[in-house]
C-alpha cells in the first residue's frame, strides 16, 4: 500500500466515523424531540405547540451532543488520535501517513513503512469505540417516558366550559367540525355591562355565555349564497343579515340556553344546513348572605344592660352587589293588642355596598328603636345584586331578639268586691304560686290538717293546670310517670273544670285556637290505629293524629319542647304539694311560670296578611233566603287537550315508514316535518342536557343526505323522538262494533223473554 | 279384462259386429289381391275403433298411496326407515325441501291432482294453501323439528295508545337464551328471564305505547354471555283513543265528580255538566265542546251521548219525562254510571235502570289491587254480589265494588268506592285512571261501526301468499281496497252481510286494508320469509296433524284395472286403414 492509498483509506474511515457520530447525535435529537412532542401535546392539548417546542428541544439536544462528541470537529487527525489511543500497535506513528514523504527523516521513513505495512494489513479490522448503544437507550427511555405522559399525564390545556372569566378570549368549547359550506364562523360575545366581563370572540359555535349576553354570529361561506337563516329553539327562524355573497351576520341577546343551526340557499337554489350547536347560558347566580357572627336565632337580652346588638354579615355575588340592608320589625304589646313596626336599617360598614364579596357590619341600638322590656325584634338581612333589569335578591332567616320582661303582674282581687269572681277550681300558675306563698305565710296560724288539706288542693290545681297544657301538647289522657288511670276516676274528672273553668297563662287564652269539644273526643274512635298494614299516606301530614305528643301540631318544635319541659316541672311542683311540702314546690312553680311566659312570647309571630279580605256581610241581609239575585250560571272548561310535540309525533310515522322501506326517499313534506320535529327535539334537549344531541346531528345528516348508515341513523332518531314524548295516564276510549241484524234480533228477543 | 266404455257396452258391440260383417262382406267381393289380408284389416280397423270407445283395462296388483312425501325439515332417518320398510314406495319432495337425494319434486298443483295420493308426509307438513286443495286427503304425518323462535303468541288486538299491552307466548329455546327483551322504538320496554334449553319456555312482556301508529317492536333473545341469539320483529298497530260524549248530572257538586270531570276533560272527552244548586237554579259546565245548557233530556241529546254519570238524588229528582227518555235511551245502547250520595238502596227510579242488587259490608274501607299495587279505599259499606247479568269491573276479593248490568243494548254501571280523588291529590294519576278508566269504557255506549275487517289467515303471512279477509257489515255492500286496489268480494251464502275476499301482497312491510264506504282501516304486515318460521311451522304441524291417517296405509295391496293405452288401438286402426288404402295399389 502506498502512502497515497493509505491517506485515501484514512479519509474514508474518517467519513465513516463522522457518520457514526452523526447517528449518535441524531438519536439524541429524536429522543428529546419525541419525548417533548408527546408530553407537550398532552399537557397543552395542542399538537402544533408540541411539535414546535419539541423541535427546539431536539435541536438543543442535537447541538449539545454534537459538541460533546466532537461531531463537527472530527477530522483525520482526530481519527489518528483515536487510532493511537485504541491501537497501540501503530506506536503513535499514524501521523506519518499524512506527512509529506520528502520532508521525513530516514528514521521517520522507516517508521512510515512499518506503519504502512501494519495499516495495509489491518485497516479493514480497525474498530473505534462509539456510544450508539447509549444513544439508543436514551431514545427508548425518552419514548417510553413520552408515551407515559401522553397516556396518563394531566391535561392543562382543556379548561372547563363553565370558566367564562373575562380573560378567556378564545374558544372554550369542544372542537366542532364545521360543515363544508361554512368556511368560518366567529362569535362575538358581549356580556352585560354589569358583569364587568369584556367583549370577547370565539371560533367555536358551541360555548357557554353569561346570561343576557349579546351574541353576534359572523359567518363566512365558502361560496356565494342567496340567503341564510338561523334556527333557534327559542324562536322561529330568523334571516341572517348580509347581501348575497359569502358574509352574513346575526345578533341576539340570550337569556336562556339555545340549540341552533344554520340553513342557507345556495347559488343553485338548493338548500343546505349546518349541524346543531348549543349555547349554554350561565344564569346570574343570586347573591348569598350569611350572618357571620355567632348570633343565635333566638336571643333574650336583659334590658337595659344589654341594648346593643352587633350584626356581621358576609355578602357575596358572582358579578357584584348593589344594595344590602337589615329589615327589622319591632313587636310590642301582647295578645290581640300586639303592634308591629317595620324599619329598614342600612349597614354602617361599609358605607357603600359594591363589589363581589363584602363583610358588612351594623350595630343596632335597641333603645333607639324604641324597644322596652317585653318587646321583641325580628330582623333579617337582605341583599340585592347588580343584575339588570331584574336584580336577584337573597335574605337570611329571621332572627329574634327579645328583651326580658322582669316586671311582675299580680292578680289582685278588688278589696271592695264582695265576691271573688275567679272560680276556685281553676287557677293559673301565678295564682297557684300566690296561694302557695300565702299558705306558707299562714302556716303557723292554721292547723297541720288544714295546711295539708290546702297543700293537697293546690296540688290538685297544679294537676288541672298541667292537664290543660298537656291537652295543647296533644295529650288527651293523663300521661306520665306512674300514672295509668283516668283522671276522672281519681279526682272526679276534669270535665267539670273544662266546662266551667277559665284557663289563664295558656296559649289559647284568647281562643285563637279552637277548643276541642269533649263530645268529639268521646265519639272519636281511633279505628285507624287498628288497621293492619296501613300504607303511609301524604294525607297524614295534614291529619290530626290524636293522643301522640310527638305528632301534636299546635306549636312549632321549640315551643313544644318548652311546653314539655313546663309540664315536667309542673309534675314536680304537684308532687311536692301532694307531699305537703309547698316550700319545696315553689321553685318548680316559678320555673313553670317562667317557661309559660316564654312560650307566650315565642308564639307571638308576625305574619303578613295575604289574599282577599272580603267585606263583612251586612247583618240585615243575612239568613233571609232571598234568591232573587241568584241565577243559574255556566262555566266552560277550555280545551287543554292539545298533544305536545305534534311534529315529533307525526315524524315517528315517517321514520317507521323509512325503516320499513329502505329504498324510499324523503319527500319535501317529510323534510319539512322532520325539520320541525328536530326543532322540537332541540327544545326538549335543552331541558335534558346530554340527551338527543347525537340524534339531532343524525337528523341533520339525514336531511342533507350525508348519513353513512341510514338504518342506524333512523333508529337513533326514532329512539330520541319516542323518548321525548311524555307518558300519560290511560284514558277510557269509545268502543265501536258492527251491529249485525242478527245481533239486534238476539237482544230484542232476550228483552222479550 | 274390464271395460270403461264411453257409451253403453252392448250397443257398441252389436254395432261393431254389424259393421265388421258389412265391411268384410264388401271387401270380400272386391277383386283385388290380398283378399284374406284385406278382410282381416277391415276387422282390425273396426275393432280398434271399438276398443277406443270401450276403453279396455287389464287388472293389475299394486299398492295404493305408495308415495312418501318429504317436506322441509324432514328427518332423514325416518325417511330411510320407511324406505327400508316399504321398498316399492316412491319418494317425492315439495319445493323448498333439500332432500339431498335423487327425489323428484312435486309442485303444489301436482299434489292437488295426484291420483295415487301419498301415505306419509315427513317434515314441516303441507302448507295451508296445498291442504285447501286436497280437503279429503289423509296421511300419516311425521313432523320434523321446529326451529328456535316464538311458536305461539297471544295479545289483545285492541291496542290503544297509553294502555298497557301484554304479549305472552311460548318460545322454543334450545339455543340457550337466558333473557328475552321487548324493544320498542324508544328502546327496551320490558324483559324476562327464560328457562334455558326449554322446548317451550313461556314468557309475558308488557309495554305501554305513547303514540298511535304502526310500529316495529322487537323480541331480542340473549344468552348468558349477553350475546343476541335471536331477533324477532313484532309489528304492532296502535290505535288512538276515541273520545266520549259524557253528560254529568248532579244534585249538588262533590269533590269526587269535580276530580272525575277534570280527569275526563284533560283527556279530551266532551263533557256537559249540570249541578243542581237550588230550586230551579243550576250550574252548567262544559268541556271540550261548545257551551251548552242541558235543561231536559231529550232523545237527540241522549243519542249523541255515550255515557251519563248521575247521582241517585239527581235521578230521583228528574222529571218523569226525562227519566222515561233515559230508560228508553238505555235500552238503545246508552251507558249510565250511578253514584250514591249515601247508602245504596232501591226505589222505582233505580229499578227502572236495572241496577244490581247490593249486600251490606261490615267495614267502610276495602283493600283492592290496582296496577299490581294494593291500595285502600273507602266504600259505601255495600258490595254487589254475583248475580245474573252483572259484570264486575273492580273487586276486593270476591266482592264487586264497581261493575255494570246489561239493559237492552245499554249498560248501567255502579261505583261503590268513594273518595277516589285522593289518588290525584297524592300524585298517582295512573291509579286513578286504572280505577275509573275500565268502568267508564266498558259502561259507555258501544257505537255502531258500519264495517269490520278481519284477516282470517293466521299470521305470519309472507309475500305472495293468499290472505283471506272477512268483512262484516251493517247492511251495506262493501268494497275492499287492498293498498287502494279494489278486491272482489263474495257474500256468505248462509249468513247475510258477511263478505269474503282473498288478496295477495307481493312486498314485505305494512299494507292497508280499507273499506271504501267507511273510514274503517286495518293494517297488515307481510313478514320476510325468514322471520317467524317457528310460529309458521308450529301452526303447519297443527294443521297437518288434523289430516292424520293410518300409519300402515302404504302396505295395502289392491288389484286395480289398469286401462290399456288408447294409442295402441289408434295405431292399429291407422295400420289397418293404411293397408286397405295401399293394397289396391300394390
């Protein structure tokens, strides 16, 4: 081998080694590119973005790797370095192969020939180390990693449809393929000014918009068309604005979700239509108001020490609040003389209500409201948002604040009155207390026997009072611990007391609740308790379930609980009186009095009068039996029997016919009917989100003759149509039958017999 | 030898003998060659002609009915056994039979005209159209196997919208179906579990159509793995509700009638109501019809009314003329439903309406079953015991609480349940409809229909099969239109106004039978031949079993004269006459 030939071989070998290095760098490029494209596509949801970023990442990886392995600096000298490093037999003399022979010394020439001989013999077996295995491993790992991310990685790019923040200026709905004839569709959404959301545009026809938004559709058709219409489920079809050409627009304010589609007349006078799209209107949510501090719904204050009530409310709304106030009602007096006064009080902090979330406070001075002990304040916070034209309102529950009545009203018998008009056999709780205290005062003046007898009588009075209140609680018979017999058997019955008694300290003192008639009680048989397997009925909610304290309906739950507590205390009071220990009975009696007073106050609830208040009939016209002005009247029950979804009902027959005869084509009447049925179905689809949308698309494809599998499409549409029809209870139907002359003769003969 | 002469035997013989003598004598006298042969030719010619008239036959021993007829789905082993037993028997098959052997095929026409008959029929049997042509034929029928599918189906032909329809039947289920589903246009309607590998698994499926029209339901049979093993189309024609004309008379308004009125008005029935408020003062109401004041019950009003609902007090206070008219209209077909404002009793007015007898009930509430639910209702503490002419509609156990009696062409219904409106207030309109619907429907007048169409040919019917139609009319001569094509009809020779016709439909799918003189229409579905084969074959088996004859028919050997072919005698005549023509020229 000559030196020239050796140089040629070296050059070839250098190129081979460069190719290996290039392959190495290329594998690194592919590794980074593939991993990045998969990961970014998954995360962003945009393949284009993924490819772009991956290209950059791959190029960087390629560059770094090339620099690392010296791809671009590789030449024959680098190859000779490798040769010297990995093949010691060349004795570091490879450079002689490239040197000019004429310039070499004798020794160098001897060495050159030695090297040439070795090179000639072994140049084909020369092998240099490379890192292709490592690069392949990197590529494999990167691919696996990328695939893992692509399959299971999070999707950061797909924002939920409900996100309609002002910053969202691009499409938020799913990608929808537009029909071929519509080249582009752009929706400009202008939300109401009060929402504070700026105008934005979208290229997707299916998207959510805030309630009241003005939507402008701008359509560009791929060719000139004669006219275009939009068909909204909420209204009839409307023509799109635009001269005959390929640009059309339409504007509408949306207050409820719509399903819509476009139809257009093409230049050749044929009609075409788009698929159905949906715009979901996100309604303006009503504001929320929550009492922030731990204010109990029922609060009792000691006046005048506690006369300030601090209210803290947290107000919020999705778009903003406009006003908020406290509506307070002061009630004064008792019984039929209760008076109410309503005031609207503004929050003091902040002075102006605006913004989305506000912590508002107000301290109410009860004295300034003119309240006195025994009076009550009912209030609630009301908040109104900034929606126009009809703002949303919200309010809290009603809170009650009562000022404790510490005054004591004693019943006194006029000194000059010779006769005690109050019957002895029925006393109020306060009277029993007075009598008990009087008994204790006179203890030393009377005999032991008299004392015990009086104490026992007071115990009896206490029992009568307890039974009276027990009746309000729904207890018809005496009930309690250790009591099984009838009170009438023990003590001569309480019928006498009911007949002649006058109950004080009772809820029904002023006969607001009708008294139950004793005879009704006697004749009322509780048969329903014996009925086996009685089905639970909603009517029971309105029925009076007797002799069950839990079911009594006279009072609300809190009052009932208090009344039960009062009855329990009365038991204890009676017990002590019966044991001739009135001093031990007094605390229980006071407790019972306090509870009864509270019940009396709790039941004083203000309710606004509603409905028609007829004027009273003059007494001179009553019960005369004069029917002169009474005449026969006629009434007309309007026909409500109009079948819903008429087009869908008729279309079912068309679909059945098409299914039965696969070769039959749609007539123009069929098309019109199916189109109308599609609009009806779209209206149904709005109320049943997620249903019928595929059927609507299939229907549109069918009408355009673009359906791939007609039978499947027809079945799908038919199913939706059928499901859209509401079910109804069966109705009796007229029966018909041909009457043969023999039938008539037969029946006539039967009658003769 | 026997003869089957066309004319009387002996005159023919005498004539032939005379003619022979004359012709032989004349031939003998002719002076030509072959005298003897010519005389013999004359004899042969005359007697050959005589034989053509006398039609001689030669006795021959042979088996009667020596044919084994194969039909589709025959059992090959049975055919082989029979052939082995009767080697001289002939095998024949009908069209559509894949006998897989050299067997000649008989057309329907040939079967009808076969003189020898057939002893055995194997397989599905002869179709009804062939059986019609051989009414006297008797044979041993050895049925083949019935394919999987529905072999029998029962359901009410009165399919009205919103009313529950039950389809019950039997399924030959050797394909291991575990579940049967009834699918309608809106998806699955009902399903039931099946006995696997049952020869006849019974099923009952229900559905409630939401719309009137012609629909294709489907029976889907699935196996344990959830795979569909069979798919049977079920065409159903659902009819719309026909509205009633109802008159309600009340002595005073009640909640019961108010809810009933609302129920009927909401369903589109035409109502007129009259409440008696005070003396000579009434309140009139109407719904789904023009405002109308019903002041008196005349014939025209009641003829236009299908049902009168009134309470016992209103009936008692009706003027005599009104009551008489009510009775007369009842006899002519009017329906009456009676309410009792208190305990039901009897008086002259009630007796005239032929109301049923009542018996006291101890309790004032009863437990009845409606739509599969047990519900409790109040009653008037009476019930109607079983009696002649009484038809119960609602029963608690064996005690009838609602029902009707016949009176002429009309019916008088009674409802003893009270406070039924609670179903409406409880939001159970279906229970309310189930309680009142049957009583109202069955008691109301049955309107006269001019014609009725009935398809006599049992389903399934396949393309190009004859379909027998029966039309009953009320004295008119009908014109049957099959898909707008007039069809000839013949009137029954015995029964007036019963007309029969036969049609053929060539295409599968729905077809319409209509009477031109009336709006009466009836839908008929022609199935694809591969559907409902199990039902068709099962029905065919039943028909063929009715023709079952002796099993040993093929073994009977009889001697039967076999006529000699007339061609022989004709040939002899030609030969003899030809010789006679040729002999003078030789």
